[in-house]
C-alpha cells in the first residue's frame, strides 16, 4: 500500500481531479460545439493546433520562471486563467476570439497530461518515491476518474438541454478554476524549488531553471516523446468527439457516456501501471502496454458503425494510458533533483511543440478520408514504442523492475 499521501500530495491530486472534471466536460463539448457551428475539418484542425501550441508555450514559460517566481503562485495563476477562459467561451464568442482563447494554454483537448499545470504538478509531486510512480498513479487516476464524471456531466447536459450549440456550458470552467486556485493557495512551501544558502545563512532564491548533467539524456527522451505526441495529437478527445459526431451522427449525450467509460478505464489502468512497473520495470511497462493499444486504435478506421468503433476505443483505452505515470516517473528518475522542473518543462514542451502540427495534418488527412488520422496515429505511435524500447531499456535503474 505504501505510506499515506502527504497533505501537499493530496492537494495536488485534488487540483488534478478538479481540472480533470472540467476538461472531461469541455473536451467532449469542444468537438461537438465545433461540429454544431459547421466549422470545417481544416478550421477545426487549426483551432486544435492553436490550443495545443498554447499549452506548449505555457509549459516552456512555467519551466523557465516557476522556480523563481514561485511554483504555488504559478499554479494559482494558471487556474485563474482557466476560470477567465471558461467565462469567455461560455458567451459563444466569434471564431477569432475562440482562437485567441485557445492560445492561452488554459484549455485542453485531453483530460490528463496537459501543458503548464502538468509540468508544475509533476515537479511538485516528485519526492523520495518518484521513481516508483506510485504518486503519479494516484495523480493520473484522479484526473481520469473525475474526467469520467466530467464527460458524464456533458452527456447529462446534452440530454437536459438538447440545443444545437452548447458553448454556454463552458461556464463550468469558472468554478473549476476557482477551486483549483484554492488548492494552490493551501500548498506548503515544501513544494517550492530548493533554496541555496548564501552569506550568513541567508536563503537565496533559485535562478532560472536549467538542465545540467542530464541535458543529453533529457533531450534524447524529449525527442522520443515528441514522436509519440505527434501521433497522439491526431487522436485527441476533441478529435474523437468531432470524428464520432461527423461520421456516426451520435448525440452529445451518447458521446458523454462513451467518454465517461473511456475515463473510467483510464483511471483503473493508471492505478495499475505502477504495480506493473514494480514487477517489470518502467520502460517495459511503457512499451508493452502502449504498443498493442496503438494497433487497436489504427483498426478503428475500419469500424463499420458506432458500436464497433466505440468498442475498439474502449479496448484501446484499457492500456493506452499506462505509460503516463510511468513516463512521469521515468523523467524524475533520470535527472537530478535540481533539474526536475527544467526536465519536466522540456519533455512536456517537446510533446506539445509538435502536437499543433498534428491537428493541421489531421484536417488535411480528413479531407481525404475522415478516419485517416486514426491509421496514421497508430503507425507513428507504434514506431515511438519500438524506438523507446531499443534505447531506454538500457538506462540504469529504469529498464529493470524496481526494488521498492
């Protein structure tokens, strides 16, 4: 079972849960709203690209300044931004303003593993057992479980308010942002970056975070993660919602139930992942759970109806996210404690810096065949799995089972 979670860990898990609910709710709404507004596949791809680009930029900014500006303060400001963006989108703004909001990095196309907030949480959660992935299992499970409730809430809202445009429902992000800011305000000083001792024992605030001895390995793993993210950017929740709505003409309520089920499976799988990693190692767990899921995802393009497509999506989800807590633990394991913020920022930004191009490519691919992004994503992500296995399994302490 392990030691009880600390107060700060519980607050960070709560922040992830709150944000997971909001993003689970709005990720379903986003695709359905764009489809209802008659937004073309190319325009929808550009909007999703802008959203992901905003997440990448915000992650880099956080990595550069958060240790000096304050991790708690940065975390609180992020949630305030979520509340403000929710209020704006709820007014059903013109498309140009939608694009501007998407660039802020406070919206997400996925429930977990998103942008600046993930960078901050990943670092603030890192402790003595970071390498085991236990805390990251709880952390990602909370996001997935509450994301499931958010998706279910979107489905219920679709039944209760069967209008053609659901943009007003983005108002849910206002209490989500305020609740997250409250969690940030209650964190202790122990989550901040370590201080150094100056003259007469005076504590000196850390300068801009930089990578040191781990630079080479971080950049290598960041490039690998970027390949995975390039494939993942083709099949975000926003895309899947748009794809299901456009191809199978399913209702928002049906989508809500589907993505509720997806998030429940994600919550279970990320809780199991650290246990699997303790037995088989971080890298084997990442690769040999992820690769089969990508094969299943590619097969979705051949689904003749919604029932088959939904079944394949659920089968894929049983293992597709087990690499998330293990990946986060891997990053914290291969660097020194002083490099953790920079390493998290670089690897997260690498994932998000390539993802904006994926929806653009997805829009072009959909103009050829609506389901083509699924097939391409499966191939790209499969290549990443094999490349990661070839390289990272040789890293000391991560390619073999944990002794903890």
